[in-house]
């Protein structure tokens, strides 16, 4: 049977099921288990400390360096931590542990060590300005040894988180703040609904399998997280003008499903990549370069990227909207190559 869940509810259910299944699984983060608290910055762990106790829903001081060190050490020691960084921007505080330790220990030990850790990271622009709104996926795909997950629906969030917990590699699990579906104190202005049917029975979603959210014949639009919804909105506008767009959601960025993207571009002959990361050095740049190696002979027009500009995220709501890729900008980009 299926129920309609928000991403917050789906993530919480995945955590509960994995903690029930495997006593080695525990959660660690700032303010995730405070009695009467919010359950982390976005309510994902709310109520879990009452069921599992504070030895498995482990609060830390406000020290991302300490949080990462404990999580990585626990993973190397045989546990399976689900770490919660309040805002993805704070991943910068733990970069040495993530990039030089978690990502490389298996390789450097010749496979004798593994780091089965999940780092959950809320990201995306939500009128919180330059230090609480960044999209960092483009930076982390450059670090060999990390797996990168980016769910856009509640169904995917649950299935991918359960897969991440069981993976023997470190996983960065990016979650867009405008897709959580939180209510009450953490309701986000401008949020979109990522709620959908989520089965009650057990299921996992393998890494490296994209999904075609909308089939089309004229142009392929690739997005991730919230830009999947911007792409879908643009596709509806384009359909009214006789342009049939196909929309692809990769779900995982590392590993990436090249087979699905290549098959689509061979059909449509055009590719538009939508990314909330800045224009230079971001995820869209990486995909565009690698796509050229695979689909150049099938392209009828240049690959186009619709991204944020190379500036910090502005605080003023009007400026933030100007900064972000939206459906109108996607439509304009598509028309330029038709």
C-alpha cells in the first residue's frame, strides 16, 4: 500500500526503518535529539530520540569539525552513522575530514578500511543569504571516493536514503530546503510540494539510475533537486508553443546515469542543463563537458546551461529570484537552440 508523504516524512521513515533493521545505525548532529526541539534544522529527526534514546540520536556541540570526525571514526570502527549538518554550507567546515579522510581511506588502505557514513546536507537558496543558501554539489563531484545523492521526490528520498545507509562508501545526501514539505515552525516560503505516494513495504532505489520525468522528442532538459520542477514547469510552457521537451532527473550525481541521458539526447538532438550551482566549475559544466564526449555527433545545436551567476547568493528576495534559474530562463534557453 502507498501513502502520500512529504520528503521530511519519507526521510524520517527511512531512518526509523534502518535503525530498526540494523543496531549499528545511529544519527548524529546538532540539535537533532533535544527533547521538545525541532529535530534538527528541518524536523527530520523530530521525535526519534523518544524512541531510540540519546545514545542513538546523538546531539553534538555546534562544531561541524567535531561532528564529521566522530561520524567518520564511528564508520571506520564498524558503525553506520547518519550525520545531519544543519546547512549544507557548513560542509566547508569539515572539508579536510570529508575530502582527505572519508573519501580516501578505502583507497589508501587497499580496501581494508571502509567508511559507511551518510552526511545529510540541506542546501539551496531560501532567502538566507550567502552563507546559508549555497548549492555545493558541483564541488563534491570532484572528490573521488564520495557518492552524491540528490532526490527530488519523497519516494526517491526514502529509497535512496535506505540505499545510502547500506552502502559501504561515504555518501553526501543533498536535500533542497524548498522540497522538504515541513510544516509549522519550519515551513519554507516559496516551497514546492515534493509529496507523492510512498509504499509501506520495503524498497530500495539503486544508485546511478535516472528517471525520465516527462517524455519528449524535441529537446532534453536535465535538472536536479528543485530544478527538476523548474524544468517541468518550462516543459509545460513549451508544450503550449509546440515544443516537446523531455525532462530527466538523475537522482544520483555520482554515480551518474549516462545511458539514460545519452539515449534521450540521441532522440532529441538538443540538451539544456539546469543547475542552481554557479556557472563556473559547477555540476552543469561537468555534465556538459562529459556529454560532448558522448553525444557530439547527435547534437543539432550547442549544449546550453541555465545556472546561477558567479556571485554569492543575494539576501534580498527580489535579487535572489533574479539570481536563480527559473522556468522563464529555461524556456528562453530552449528557444535559442530550436
